[in-house]
C-alpha cells in the first residue's frame, strides 16, 4: 500500500517527462546545458560589477523592516500584560500613539522599499537586456544560421528576467529573511529560551522538504522554459512565413506543431503546479506541528505561573513570524532553481563567441581602392562534411566587374559571405588592396563593401530611413540624389507620403522591383569602393529586371563589382566571369573567351538561348551540366 502511494506521488510530481523530452531528436529547441544554481550564480556574479551598489538600499530596508515588526509585536505584549490583564487603561495613552507612529513608519518604509526594489530590479534588467542584445547581435552569421530565431528572441526578452531574480531580488529576499530570522530569534530567546529550542526542532524538517522539492521544481521549470522557447520558435517560423503556409494550406499541420509545444508547456506548468501544491500544505503541516508543541508546553508554563498570557501570545505570534522567514528561506531554494533554469539559457547565449572577430592589432583602413583577391580559398560550413569552396582563386582590380556564375549550390553566395567576412576561410586568403581581411578591422571591411542581396532587406520604417540605413547622417539632398540614381525617386514621390511613407515590415507595401531599387539607393548612398550584388534581379519579372539594369550600371560605375547573377546582360559586361561548380572554379575568362572555349559557360549560354528571348539575359541557374 505504502509502495503504491509512493509510486502515485512520484508520478504526480514527475516534471512533465522532462528527461525523456531531452532525448527527443525532433525537439524544436534543445535544452541548455544544465548548471546548479550555485554555478549559475558564480558565473553571473562578476556580471553585477558596477551594479552592486544598487544592493545597498535594498539591504537597508531589509535591516529596518524586521526591527519595526518586532517593536510592533512587543507593544502588543505590553497592551495585554500592562493594560488588558490588570484592567488599567492608562498605558494606552503612550501605547496608542507609539503604535500609530510605528504603522506610519512601516508604511513609509514599505512604500520606499517597493519603489526602490522595483527601480533597482528594472534598472538591472534594462542594462542586462541591452548587454545580452548587444552580445547576440555581435555574434557571427553562423550562429543565426544554426539557431531558431524564435527561441533566441524568447531568451532575450523572457529568460533574462530570471537573472535578476537570481542575483538581486533573490539575494535581497534572502538577506531580508535572514535579518528577520535573527531579530525574531533574538526576541524569542530573550523571552523564553526553552520554548525557543522546542520551536526550532522542526526547522531541519523545513530544510529537508525544501531541498527535495526545489530540485523537482527546477526540473519542471527547465522544461517549461525550453517549451516556451520552442513555442516562440514555431510561432515565429509559421507567422513569418504565413504566405507559404496559407498558399499550401498547411495551417492544420502548423497548428498541430504549435499545439505539441503548447501542450508540452502546459504539462510542464502543471507539473510545477502539482509540486507547489504538495509543497505548501507540507510546509504548513510542519509549521502547525511546531506551534502546537510550543502551545502545549506554553500552556503548562502558564498554568505553573512561569509565563504571562501576554508573554505566551507574543511568543506564539513571534513563532509565526519566525517560521515565515524559515520557510521563505527554504522556499528561496525553489526560487533559485526556477530562476537558474531560465538563467542557464541566457548563459548559453552569453557563452557563444563570435566566430569572426577583430584580430589583436587589427589594422585600420580608410577608403580602399577596391582590389579584391581570392587566393586558394577553402571553406567548409561548421558541421558539414563537404567543402562549400575548394581552392577558389580569382582577382578583381579596382573598377572591374567580376561575375560569379554556376549551378545552385555551387558556392557563389558562400564566396559573397566570405568577402563580407561573415566567415573566415579555412585555408587560403581573401585580400582587399593586398591585405588579408583577417588583418583588417571588421567594421572597416564592411565599411568598404556595399551589398544588394538576392532577398532585399527592407526594414520597417520610412523610405527615407531605409535609404539612409546605408549611411547614417546622410542629408535629405543626398537621399534624394541616391533615389534618383536608383530610379526610385519617381515611385517614391507617388507614394502617399513620399519619402516619409512607412514601407511596412520587410517592405511589404512595395513591389519586388521597388524594394530592389530602394536597396540600390541604399548601396548608392553608402558609396563603398566594392560592390557585392547577389542576384539583384532574381525574383523580378523581365520588365522589372530590365528596369533596374540602368540604376545598377550607375551604381557599378567606378567600383569593383562582384556580381552573382543569372542576368546575362550584367554577366556579358563583366571584365571576368568565374564559373563555379561544386565549390571549385571550373572556368574563367571574358564572355567571348568562354563562349569560344565551348565549356561549362558555353553550355549555360546555350541553355539560356534555348529558353528564348522572352527572358532576356537569364542564364538558367541550377542547369550547369555535371
Ligand atoms: N549556412 C550553411 N550551413 C551549411 N551549409 C551551407 C550553408 N549555406 C550553404 N551551405 C551549403 O554550401 C554549398 C554552397 O552554397 P551556396 O549558398 O554558396 O550556393 P550558391 O551557389 O549561392 O547557390 P544558390 O545559387 O542556390 O544560392 C551548398 O552545398 C549548401 O548546401
């Protein structure tokens, strides 16, 4: 029978099957590495440097509050022993104003404590959130390509709060309860040390129960946090691709995916509620046992005349106050376990190091001439078996146009990412004006390269802000000039509020061609010596594609351009065309050279010609013969 009961209790308290979920290979978000609250605390403590002075006001209130509480209780004893029992109303004359005074003082203290502690916590969170955001934003592209964005967002906006609990509120609460414990224990011992000893007998029980339950709660919290991250990840992916979801009628499937994580979170929340629901009455049981034991002995002492009624009542009230901090201190372990389950997710983020950083003594460079050189570049994405680039070499002198062509997956975009130094090559070097990119400051490298990408990145903001993103501080005249050069001025003026029109998230209010011309204007205003065009006409119809050719040519004039394009017009113009296949350079030369060679490029060109003049300038990508 006892075994059955124990089994039922264990089942009831299991943390939502957390352990089995962790093995789940299909888990949306993997759990963060496990750490004990002590370890999490140790890791975060240095992080409070410069912010520790904020603990001082909290400490002050922790010291004063319990003293005022103790004085109130003492007055209560005096009322009973000096006024009620002897039927003498005179002591009221001083007790009443003193009591009122104490209530006013404790009210003021309570107000100051609430406001200060909220200020301290929120200020800490403000700066911590900023630091975590800055850290995450500084991580290399590789991190974002590996992670679920929704989970990262949930960590930055949600889990961060737990760190504050662990470091400030938790510590302040702990100190507050410790001081209360000291004050009440002192008063109790002063009053009756023998009864105090009896009252303390149950304290170890509190600790044992708290220790056991805090582990269980920590487990459930860890699972709950992980599920929250998964939930955000699924929501972000579904809502971010809502057009795809609706077009393919995948709402039902997405709902089930969301519901699986939703249910997981529900089970984890229920597990922690069950644990809490068993914990509270257990604590109360221990508390009442202690009070009853003291009451028994106290009544006997009262009958013997060794204790006054006021003394006994005060004693019982003090014990109630004593058990408060004891159970709160034990419960603090639970808070710490819960908070550290979330804090370890933040630590995992903070432990990520950018793969690409400034080398020690990285050189500053001003405006480069624009000489770009890939020299025997080999690169493999972390965690993949096949290299994305193998021994790739090409050179573009200032002002030249270098076109990268090849089938899908040949490595063209990878070369672009390496030129922007999103990744470093495993072997070989990429040089700007003869200097290895790794020897230059990262910001300087990117300062010298302007990009127009395949998927145009337009931010939620006005047209003006989107163009000026290329160069903060650009004047209105410069913005309009860039828009004119990008052939965007006309359509921008036709928008309801011209340059002040909000373009919607990801520029949804604009057509593909308009977005692309905005991106060209942004690259134009950046005025960098190297221009990187990653399929700037893909996704556009023939007319829109042709429409941006002129602005693109204007943009390319006088700059070194590396263009990844399937647009033959741009490719034909190129000083050199480099044909990539499976990460290797298979051919390179001018358009005419390569046609005469009758190799891979000529085949691409033939295939394009077969597609007919209806799609001018389109080299069919993904059609490289193997
Ligand atoms: N972030 C990544 N992690 C792992 N592998 C990747 C990553 N990005 C690309 N790859 C792989 O590297 C190879 C080259 O990809 P890349 O995107 O450079 O090709 P591409 O020529 O630009 O193709 P497309 O024209 O289709 O954009 C491919 O095999 C691809 O699967």
